[in-house]
């Protein structure tokens, strides 16, 4: 008994159809894998956000200039809620010669947040301009504090222009 010869048109057609079926199966498998990857990767629930509220009414000043965004957001919200009632602590911070730099920066940031409400603190904010560690924060605060702050804000620029 002899076997039929291998090769020819029939075996080539058979091989082509097997390759086509294999390619279709591979494409379907890749598509199913992509669907699984997409749904499994995006199905994770978002983490819960913890809002940190300052414990006392003056706690915002210690949280306003920290590295924790949740604390900064809570302190910013509290400054907005306090409005003009935050001014006594801002004045107290500027008048305290032993106040830490982050605390003074927090008071400056509060002035920027409250804007023209803090116009009474313009002279105290302007006093911070010569300190190189506070210059940027003081300038930003003054820029938000209204027209009355433009004079103190512009005087260092005019002095610099005269020296040049």
C-alpha cells in the first residue's frame, strides 16, 4: 500500500486555511485579553479621601503651610470661613519676633487667600519683603490685598531701578 504524495494544491490550501483559523483565534484571544486587562485595571475603587479639620479655631495657621494637601485644603477652607476673624491671629503672628518661618509664611498665605479683607495688615506684610526667605510669599500676598498694597509692593522695584 502506498501513501499519497505529500504536497500539491490540496495540502497548500489546507495549510492556508489552518493558518487563517489560527490567526483568527489569536486575534480573538488578544481582543479578549485586552478587554480583561482594561476592565480589571480600571475597576479598582477610588481611595477614600480623608478631610482633616483643624481642632481649634486657630489651628489653621499650623496647617496652612504644610506638605499635607488635605491639611492645607482644610486650613484654606477654614480661613475662607473665618474671613475677617482670622485677622487677629495674622497680626499676632507678624508681631511675634519668635514666630517660625513656616508660621509667618502661613500668615502671608492667609493674607493672599483673604485678599482685600486683610488690607489692615499691608504694613506688616510689607515689612516681610526684605527677608529673602519671605520675599516671594510677601509679594504674592500683597498682590492679592488690593490697591493699597501696590505702593509697598512697588517701592522695592523702584529702589532697585534707581540702583541700576
